[in-house]
């Protein structure tokens, strides 16, 4: 069985995780229809659009 020769230092381990293991990813995107901030992969709360189609009716 292949075994690492050296222990990975805390600095090197944390450096590796810092790039891809981000816990607090940016979860706000702009609606392409009304340009309001919205969550990705969700129907826009402001205009009710998703994927270029009106999914839910939104009252003004
Ligand atoms: Zn919208």
C-alpha cells in the first residue's frame, strides 16, 4: 500500500482546502429577467421567472 512519506502540515492541508472546500459560497445571482438579486436554481421572487419563462404570477 502506498503511504505518504511526510505528514501534511496544517498550513499545507489548510491551503489545499482553502481553494475548493469553501463553506460560505456566494449564493446570490442576478435575475436575467428583472436583474433583481436571486438564489441560483430558484424561481425569481421579484418577477416569478425561471429559465426565461414565467413560472409563478407575482402581484405588484
Ligand atoms: Zn426576476
